[in-house]
C-alpha cells in the first residue's frame, strides 16, 4: 500500500493535502510532514496544504491559500480524517485522484486508494513509515523541518507518550526523529504553555466538574463563561486532559458552547466512547473522540449515555 501511494505521488505534478476541521497537532503534523517530504524529494512538483488555520498551531506551520483551478488534474491526499464530513475544505473532491491516509476506525471508506492503520499512535507516525518505505524504494530523504512537524504530531496525539496508543514502535520512530536538528522546546512550549486566563479556566474545571460513582465526569462551558475568562473555544482544547488527573475518573466529556452548536470532547481511560460519539454527530478513537450537540438538552442526553456506559463497563 505504501508503495502504491509513492507510485501515485510520482505520477502527479500538483498535489493538494487536506486534513480534518478543528485541527490538532497530528492533523498539522501529518499534513505538513507529508507536504515537506514530497517537496524535498520531488522539487519540481507543486505541493499545497490547505484548510482553515488555527493560530494556536502556528508553531507547527501555516496552510496555503489556493485557487480552485489548481485542483484540475491534481492528486488530493487527505490525512488524519475518518470521514468526509470532517474534511476541511470541501474542494477535496475536485481533484483527479483521492488518497486517504488515516489511523481512525475506517467507518467511511472514501477515496480511490486507502491506507488505514488503527494500530498507529497517530497519522504522523504513519507518514514517517511512508518515509521509511520511500527511503528504501525511492531513496527519499528526511529534513529537519519534516522531522519537527512529524514529532509534534506524534507528541500531540499520544499526550506526550502517555496514552495507551503509544507503542514500542512509536518510541522507535520518535527516537529517529529527535536525531534531526529542531528545537523540541519550541514544540513543547507551543503545545503546553498556557496564558494565565486559560490556567484560571482550568482552575474552574477542578472546582466545578461533576463525577458520579462510576467515574463518569463532565463539565459544561457556556459562551458566557468563555467570555468571562476571555478564552476562545479553540483554546479550550488545551484543557481536554485536565479531568484525567482526577482519581476515579473513567471517562469524561467537556461541553464547549460555540455560536450555533456545542462542541463535545470525549476522553476515556477504559470504556469505549467512539460509538457514543457517532450517536451524536461525531466519531474518533475508542478512547478519544469528538461529537456535536445542538442544544443543552441534547448535552444532558450525552451525559446520561456516558453515565450508563461507565456503569455498564465498570
């Protein structure tokens, strides 16, 4: 499969890379890691990485802005995106050929060519394995910048190597990447440093979270509260792991009110939560998923389902 992807890359002069909406470090790491690898190994190709930019991820890269005309006859590759509804920039379907590279459950088998590995800790880990195959097959080279963004993606999706998805292979790849010349402090600072207002909101988390006797926990963040703490919905992503530090917690949800919907971030230490996420307009990994609610009444339904899930899997 990896050689098929490399062969397909070689056939196209224009390659456009997409990833999922509401990007995280792995979305950027896999997208820009692949972009950089193609650029340094095929300097005559035009390679673009598109999608809306999150300023919090500027320490990794910034996406390109391109015209529709570039999609004509182009190869489109989507990384780290389980289903078409979550692909950032709907123009992904305007190209000549579509490749999906992902590590989420393959519930939506879109694309002309698919490489899905649910055992990988991150899509960035998969892109490194694509590089390894390219090095053997086509003498691909790695660059310091490609190593940096792939490392950032792996660190982000493994929670600094704390999540169960981290494997021996993950550590081997991380060990290879840190042999390149890039500033790891820049990555860790960009990923984990917080402004004081965000730390104060984290304090609110610890004072106001709710947890039942089965370890189901949650916290609600209405728009008025975010305004009070001067925190954006995007910035709250840095706090998603906060409730993992609570003794006895087994699965938790963070509900963040946006303009027209409520973003749901689901995490777990054991109970499988991605089926719950699918029930509410979302999906993801067994222990890390996202969903969407369209009212606080629907949020209460999610909480009830989360409590039931923890009760049944205790």
